[in-house]
C-alpha cells in the first residue's frame, strides 16, 4: 500500500451529486492514472492487467484507489471562477466566469493506492508506479485540468526546479510526451492559473486541427463537439514560487496534431490574431523548448 499526501494549489472544480457539494472522487483519479498509463506507452493488455476491463473477457482491477483525510465541504459563497482572467460579475456575456462548485486552493487529502486479488507482477507494479508518479509531478484533477484547474502539489515532489525537471524527464523517457517548466515565477499559484486561462478562441485555430482543444459553439461552428487540448498547462510549487508546467501530447494518431501545429499555435498565442490580442502564456511558451 502506498500513501501520497496531496495539496491542491489551484481550485479543484469537481461537482458532486449536488451542485453545491464538490467531491474528490477515486474514480476521477483512476481516470487520470489511466490517461498517464496510456500516454506513457502502456499496452492495452498491460492496462487491463492493472486496471481491469471488459473487452475480451471481464477482468477485475488489481489496483485499488482510495482517498482519505477528506476536507470539510467548502462554503458555496466562496466558490472561485473557472476563468479568472475574465471580468467578474453577473453579466451573461461572462457566464463562463461564473463561480463553479470547487474545493479551494490549500485543500489537502491523502491518496491511497493498494493491490488486491493476488497483487500485480513486478513489471506491472513498475508501470503503475510510473503512471502514478508522472501524474503526481505533472498532472491535475477535475474540470479545466488542461488550463490550470485542480493543480496538485505532492508532498514528496522536489522543490528545486532542475531536480524536478530531471525526475520528470526520467519518468517520461521514451514516451510521446514533451514538457517544459516555463521561466516566469509567480508569487501565487492563482496568478499563474490566470495567465494560463487567457489563451485564444478555438476559432483562430481550425486550420491547425484545434491544437488547444475546442468545444462546438453552434451550427455555424466547424469545431468538433469536444476536443481535449493536447497542450496541458498546470501550475507547480517550487522553492522560489510557482511556475507553469507545459506538457504536449505528441501522439498524433490520438490527438490529430503535430509539432508544426503546436509551434504555429504558440506563435499565434504570442503575437495575437485578428480576433485576439497577444497573451502572456504565448510569450512564455515561445521562449520554452516547446516553442
């Protein structure tokens, strides 16, 4: 059994059974671990051996995910906005900025991962640990995870930038994932989240197959119903403050995007388009190894 102490450093948007009661769900964490397992190159057979599955004969999961030391429910009056860069208020034009059900930054809990049903082989334990530690170092939870929501700080994560960088690079070695830790240091994690959320409309990126993700906006919109961004932006805590961690999913067969799409999207973020102004996140990405 492994126990991990986790703190949210940006709000966790995770609505429960009732609109005003957020939850930290083991199932949601399992979903994140599934994503990392696949993105790191795990085969379907290995994934089924670890997490279970139904295709080709039902198999129960040998990995149990639990949460402990759960926090008290937060006050709905203090729920934060999902898009902090937008103007506040009740103007319906800014409905996406309306406060959403969330646990605030500073919320802590314990993640417990254990084996059952005879346990895993040594090889599968290694794969499961790799996925778990990759998520702990570079992942997040809940809604808006690709844009700074639900950013986590693992108590055992290095706070030295270069040590952190090396540990994550070792975990992602040979995987179709690229990352960088951006240069700017923020005094608060929420300031970093604000910078992350100010990107550009998907309307500026259809020729690039929406490398920042998209949500269909109506009958005249050619965008897909929903596409998750291959560019994942989150916040991490270091000894000198908070920094943005950018991760690019390089699996073109999964995302439909390639590095040329990424580079062009970053240039548009940095320089602006006819419909959008230059952004700080674009400038930071352009100066990174992803730009």
